[in-house]
C-alpha cells in the first residue's frame, strides 16, 4: 500500500492543535505527531490499514487523522467528550487545508463511551492513546480500552505508561491476543494542570501491537 513517508506524515501532523482547556479526569494530552506518524507508518507497513480503523478515545484526533493520511480505507474516531470531537473535526480541516485538498479517505467522528461502544466488527484495526490512570491513582485505566480492542479488533496499536509490558502481555494472553511489536516512546507534556510542577515534562511510555484471535 502506497503512502507518505514517516517523516512526511509527521510533518503534516504538526498542525494538529492541542486542547485549550483539557479535562484532567479524562487525562487529555496531545499525542506527539512523531509518535502518531511512527504508529500509523508501522500499521501501513504491516498492511493493517486496509479495512476500518477505530481510534478509541480520539481526543484531538491525532491518531485518526494520521491513519487517514497514511492510507486507511475508513477511519472513525470515538470520544465521550463533545468538545474533544469538535477539536478533532477542526484539526481534520486544518490538516486538509495545509495539504491543499487533504485526502480522499473517509473520516468519521462519533460521540460515545469506549466501554459501551456501538461497533459490531471484529476485524478493525484499533489505534489508541488511552488514559494511563497515573494521576488519579487508578492503575491500568487503559484496561477498558484494551477490553474493547480485544472485542472489535483483529490488530491494535495502543500507548501505555512505562512498565506496562507485563500487564499488557498478560491481558492479551488471557483474551486470545499476541503482542507482536513493543517499543518505547516519549510523550512531552506541557504544563496544563495545577498538579504539574514543571513547564514541560516527558512521560516515558510503551507502545504495543497486538494481534487478536476471536474465539467462537
């Protein structure tokens, strides 16, 4: 499948705007353009963009837009926050305008709860930067996103807090999944909330590609 280079993809994603008033309870942070480009470029190389792509907890729309530009046939971004979806739509238009016409791919924005999703598919490709749960003391808040991925996806790409590999591999194994790729990533986070003590800090993260086998 032809598509832009990883560098070109990252450059196009640089115009994606961050939250102006993020919700701490939803852990709303901007997925870095370089990381989104890396994930969606890898997905293209693995032929994972040929069907429907679902961005769980799409937020700014970064991963959904990245998947669309990378060549996905159809992309839907779902989020519980109405304001986030408005931001995602605006970012889609901004990126398209910067590219003088954008893409001919289908992008859809859907308001809904990831844990009570409307999807009936079992062969989607999921991309997601779920909440880590670090600030609220809710360890593995990303578990519910993995549960949905295991239900609707043939393959998923998810971003998790550093030190999550044992948890992710154990969960995947219990749900018929196999971790095929794992790599480290950095998430630069600007000071947005009162509990942030630095102007910017860098979160260490881990990204996992999981192939899911759906049991009869």
